[in-house]
């Protein structure tokens, strides 16, 4: 596999634009949830990395003879949200920092034009304030996110047990996948997958209130008591404030001679330590 080329992305340099895109993603995720069948671990509300941005899987609409599929794609290279259906319909909405209220209204109007009436509470998206939209920052973000997704997928392909899709979560604006050991956590209802499935999470965030710049994270549930004392790869630290897990700063990869290799080493080293300790519990 070729190496990856990442671009600087300090949160302070594009946070207003990041926040604008996040609100658009939240509208799309809420619409997906309104139409989709429930999936374990909330996989009916996430978005997925695509060739040029973030998209929903095909979403079922209506039933019986009127049934069809539709899909929403937030194209971060052409700067538009494209709504397509299996009936050949297509609507495109340009992205330019319009308020989340204006964006939500236009998306719902497009769905109505397809004959759909999504049950979405617009009070959640009533902010009329214009957002910032730096197209160059959006494109750099997508170039980074798309490459990171390919490395996540490369690593995920070598795992024997069940793994989740590579999911993008609008509420925290992070991208993750989950590995499941196949074991159940004692004293939890097996039907409650949120509490009962033993797992490790691998993710990437643009930064937040706790960590102001982009970072990678790996965490385990339930957390093995000895995992915080495991030997960590170079540049990796253990974080214990807003969450608990192994932290790798995105900035460290920008100066690496082999960012793909360093990211894979981080994922693999922490996975092997977590898998061994969880199995021993």
C-alpha cells in the first residue's frame, strides 16, 4: 500500500467552518434515523466515508408498490449535498455557510418533492445565524479523513472477529470503528448490546473542548485494569480526563516519514495489548 499524505488541520484555524459542516451532518443523520430500521450500536444514525465526502447508505422509503430507496451525500470536494433516489430523482444543494435552519428547510423541501414526509423536529435546527464556510479547509479535512479511513479499513480487514462499519458520528464529529471480542460483559442483559458487548473502539476526532487539536483514540469496554500500564508506542500517551484510552496526536503524523506505518503500529500495538488483557479477565 502507498504511503498517505496528510495536511495540517489545527482546529483553531477552521473551527467555525467545522461547526457549520457538523450542523449539516446532524440534519442528514436525523433524517436517516427517521426513515431507517434500528441497528445495534446506533448504526442507523451514522454517516459513512465515501469517495468525495460523507454519505448515508441507501435508505428505504415508503412500502409496497411505492417503495424506493434514497441516499444523501455530503460532497466535501464539490461543496454540495446531493439527494438521489432509485427512481432517478436528484436534488443538489450548494454548501456555502447557509444557516442550519436554511439547510434543513431546503433538504426537507427536496424530500417533499420526492413524495416523502420525514418526521423531523425542525426546532432542533432553528438557528438562523449564517455560518462560516472555508472551502479550502473543508477540502483539506476531507483529504485527511478519506486517507485515515483507508488506513482504518486496512487494519480492520485483518481482524478475525466482528467489526463495525467505519462510522462517522455527527454528534461528536468523529470517525470510528469498533472491534467486538464476541464475549458478553457479565451482569448485563445480553439483549442490551450497548452494555453487554465487550469491545474496543478506534477513532479520529478533529478536536474538542478537552483536546483542542485533532487526535486519534483507542479505548476498551470494559477497560482492563492493566491496559493503562501497557507499553505504549512512541508518541502515544494515556489519557484520563473526558475519556480513558490511548491518545495519538494527529500532528505527530505530519512530521512522520511514514504516517501510514505509524498509524498502523499504533492501532496494532494497542489492539494486541487490549485483546490479550480482555481475554485474561
